[in-house]
């Protein structure tokens, strides 16, 4: 006997679907605007426990970090683009930001001016009421300002004047003064950006490419975020492997540099004679960029040498080109190093080891194709972190890194408000120290 | 005409309830073991991007921090309790941990030995496979060991020997050596705990009550976590307000102390004569604890003076007693200061201001009852953070603070593995500096 299987009547299955869908939508909504975990702490500054304006914020509800971007006077943003172009414009906001290696300031600014619905996957949300903000973003084009200042056809433009007026404007803001700039984020990608006013902005989280021009109490891994240069070379989209990469090692750049860059001339002398090494002098020009692209896309390894400072754009050009970076820059700091283990796709050489005749090429020739392929695969996965145009690339990761600073920012704010000023002028520093155990790294 | 309202037949409403419940259970399950947000970064060390054992971990799924607690030889835990008791025991694990002001090590150890289902609201989950762990917890009873060593009827016990053997055991562990101790958490609550071996454990996250006995490269707010003493005085459960608190100011403790504690004798002289101030000498005894409880529960303000070090248990006794702390300890560090703004319920006085005759009592007498009530309300809300027995108290907050260190821990691990050792012996430090702007705080 075939038991009569009652077909579920139409209306009840509709009800089931509707209720499951509604619970699911609640789940998605809560997850988009909040990180609904019942137990872990939130990253919010403003809603600080025992904060006078709020009753207690109980740890347990994550939510996106709220960032307020100042409406800066246009002379700190589009006005700089206008100066760079050398022509007066009726509507500066229509001007196009010029391409160069420190475009981070432009991409971060555009990220925050995009409609929220387009800012997919961002760990932050822009707020327009400063009273709601956890962090305050200062979007001045401090790197482009340096380019305009360096003798471009400006209207007698002065980067130092821009810096002074920016900081005076900032210091007139109630929200800057409230916590002495601690909860502010300032982009200063070029190592020389904001140099003149650094002592007045050093409390803020600085977005920088290295610390070489900063004192220890001005910039550090603990307070600030190391950001990538915006790579100038197109990403390599060809096949992985070594077949197409007939050249062993590639480098193009200035031969003579200050400070840590002195190693360049020495290495030029050692490597120029090697037949499968291309090491050429070259300054920034459209033509040379084509030569660099050609060189990086057809080489197995790309040499990264310290320049005036330890960082340089070519490291990110190399990663985009899937050309294994060979880094000879002892003091280099690298972006996002808490989530990226650079040893998985780069080779670090001690400066003095690299200067031994034949050392570099002998070492690189020994690296097996399989290993190079492995390096390339890792680079292919990780290069989105160095792509400012990627939907979940450099911009989102920079905001994530900034968000991770919030606990220390909040601690410093509360502590400095009750701390008794110590006698003596030494800054009172909390540090994270490294490498006292004398371990010899690199090769 | 009364439209016939079709009563939903029984089975379809059952179906709706079942499906909604099942979706909800999925939601709760995912939230208990994961923090399911689609976009933000995870705090995991082990699953480091580009980590060789794992394919890429993509930012987007939070999950609880995984902590592995070493199964230490019992001489580092229950063996210390046995020594403290002065009698040999057949089963040391049955012994009761003695009460004292540094019981944090016991509460953290018991938290991790409790069944997971009881560890409600914890931001961490204990794992029993070290390969899975993000962090490694070393539960040695380093503070009790100091008490046993200080002349108790032990069996010729030596705390320094315990320290040496603990660190030798630790250095023999593969997981310690893997990242040079960076991903380890060690409790050392007593300011003198693990002092002899500090240079060999300084890479780890230290759980300490102050940094006074540590060099800047051994301990700091950036690397380590300031934890509360376990308060000895019962929490005040009576009515808020000043009626029952007839006494203005209370202090009981040693009159003569080293270092920062010299202020005590001076203040004794100034305050002894004030009729509504109780300032008495007293060492740790059961009887004195009753007197302190009586004093703190019936006073509006409780004086916290630096002792041998800047921190002391009485600050936490005062908070538990809802007795407004008056802190005269310039260099004091305070637990959980990123989520707690101590100015909301404490009064900070500069040392030299406090030593002006009449200054302290004049200032406290001016504080209005309404203000004292406000301080008490805030203390009542915040004191669970200083209660090691509270379900969501000190223990959970310590684990949350430890979890917030993970990004910097991961960064240091990756960085130190590729960093070239610098010439010269100075430690290479990344710092967060404070108070160079000469702002005078306190009163």
C-alpha cells in the first residue's frame, strides 16, 4: 500500500521560505554593518568604557571603524593638482590626479569619496559627523606637493608653506585638539613628506613608506603604518615559470645615491660584467618605464637596493611583475608584515655578503626553477595587497592596519589625560624591541 | 461580512518555527566559534598569509584566538602550592591555592583547565594541539614562588632555581624556539617575579602589574599587558552615597617604603593630624584586613600611594569598596586603560602638589556628594574588570588584551626572521612615545 504522501500545500512551503529568508537577511545585514560576535571587544574609540557621553559600551559587539575625513580647504588637495598642472582651472575638482609612485594619497582619498555601497569589503565606514568618528583622516596630498615644489612649472609654489598652513589649520580644529592628534591618521607617503612639521603631527598615525627620515619618537612600526608605493609597472599576466624569463637578474635606476644607497655603485661594478644580468642606469622617464617593464617581465630575479632611503617603488614593481625580489637593504621595513611573510617570495641578502665578488649570481643561479615557480605563485596571490586599484587590495589593508592601532590609540589617549608630566625632557616611550639576541639573518 | 480568517493549519506553523530555529542555531553556532564577518582580518598567527603549511588565509573570518597551555612539570604549579603548605602531599593536584594579592596566575590557570562549555564569553579557546595554537600560555606560579621563597617553612625552596629550571624547560620546547618566544604569554604578576631570567623571556607577552623592575626593552605597554592585583577586600554591596561614609580619607599600610614610596612618610606627617582622615601603619594580616575593609567601606576617598613600586593592591581594594581612589603615584600604569578612562572615577594628584600642607584634604572636602555618587556609580560598573571571579571580569579582559597584541606579535615574528642583524649592540626598538608636549596633568 503506497502511503499517501501529503504534498506540502503551497502556502506552508511559501511561509517556510519567507521566514528562512528573513532570518538570513537579518544575518547578512548585521554582518555587513557589524561584526556580531557576542564576546569580543570592539575597536571603537569614541564609545570608550566609562566614556562620559555614553553609558557603558560592553565588549561583545564589533562594528566597522568609523572614519571622518576632514573637508580640507582645496589648496591642500585639488589645489595641489592644479599647481602640478601649471594652469588655473575653473573647477579644480574636475582635475585628474597625475600618475607617480606615491599615489596612495589619491587612492585613499577616492576610497572615502566613493559611495558607501561601492566600498565593498572595507573594514571602515565613512561618517560625516565628527562626533561619531573613531578616527579622523587628513587627506592632504603631501607627496604630490613635494613633486610640485621640486621645480615644476608651479606658481612659485612652496611645499613647506603648504605644510605650515595645513598644520595650523589642523591645530585650529576642535577634534585635533581633543586628543592631541592621537586619533588622527595622516598620509605622508613620500619619505620627505611633512618633514618640516613632523614634530607637530607625530602623535597621529602616519601612513609612510619608511621611517628613514623620522626620529624614533616621531615614527615607528608600533604607532604608524608602512604602506606600499603605487607600482608603476603593469602587472605581469603571462604564464608562470622561467621559460619566458631568460634573464637571471635585473636592475635599473640611479647608480649613485646617498646614505644606504652607496651600495649601488659597488654592486654595479660587480654585476655589470655578468652576461645574464641586466643592471642599467636610468632615471624616471616614460621610455625607461617601458625598459623596466620589459626587463622585469623577462627576468627571474629583480634586485632591490636601498636608495636615498631603504624603501623604493621597484620592490612593488617587481612583485607586480612576478619577478622574485632580491633585497639588499638591511633596514628595510615592509608593508603589512603581520599578515605577509616576505621570505615566502623574496630573498634577503646582507649588504656585506652581497658585496663579495660572485656571491649574488652564484646564489641565484643555484635556485631551482621549481622554487622560482613557487615564489611566483605566492607573489601572484599576495600582489593584490600592493595594488591600490584592487577591490580588496592596498586601500582596504591600510584601513585594516589602521584599525588594529585603535587599542593602543585609546590607551595613549586615556593615559595622557591622567598622566603626571615627568620631570626632564626625555620622551616617555613604550617600545617593542628586536634582534638583541645576535641572530644572524639573511645569507 | 466577517471575512473568514483561515487559521494557519498546525503543521505549516510547525514548519516555519523549525526552519527559523535551525537558521538561528546556525547563526549562534557560527558566532560562538567564529566571528563571521565577511570582511575583516583574523587575529591568527599560525594561519599567516603565505604560510607554508596553509594555502592562503583570506582576511574575512574572525575566530577566537587559540591558546595552548603547556602541561608544565608540576613543580612549577601545584608543587609550589605544596611547598607553600610546607607538607608533602600524595596528590598535589588536590591542594588549594593560597589567598594572596597576586592570585591572577591561579585564576588564569583555572580558567584554562575549566571545561570549554563553562568558559562563557571568553575571547580565547584552549587547544590541545600546539600546532593549532596562535599563542602559548606558560602558567608557572611565579608569584607564589616568591612568597614561598621569602622564608616560608619550605623545604629549602629557591625561587631563583625555579626560574632557571622553568626557562631551561621552556627553551627545550620546539614551540618556544620556533618564534623565539614571541607568541608566548607568561604570567609574572609580582613586580619581582621571574626577575633573574627576564632577559631570556622578554620576547614573550608578559602579564605584569607594573614595569618598575623591568628595563624598557624587557617590558612595555606595547608588548605586555598590565593586569590587576586580585583584591583582598570584599566588594562593598551597600547603598551608594556618602551617608554611610563618614570618613573623608583612608590609608593603611607601611609608612616606610623604598623608591617612589618615600612620599608615604611625608604624607603620614601631613595627614595624621586631620580629624576626618584615617592614615594608619599596618602590615598584611587577617586582623588588619578587617580594619582595611571597615576603613574603605566607610570612607569617601582612599589614598593610593606608590610603594616599592608604583602599583599596589589597595587601588583594587578601593575600587571593590567603591571608595574613590586618590592616586599619588606619578609613574603608575593601569590595567585595561584602552577601555577604561580612570579619570571618571579616580583623582590623580601630582606628588609635589600632594605634599603641600593642607592641599589634599582641602581639595577632597570640596568634592560635592553628587560628584562622589557619580564616581561610585562608575566604579560599580567598572569593578567587574578587577574581579578575577567574575564571569566576564579580569580573566576575560586579560585574554582580550593579549589577543589585541597578535598583529604586532605576527609582525615581529615575520620581521625578525628576515631582518639582517644590525652592527652594534643597541636593541632595535619601535616605540610609542608620550608627553613630550609638557602638558601638566593631575592637580
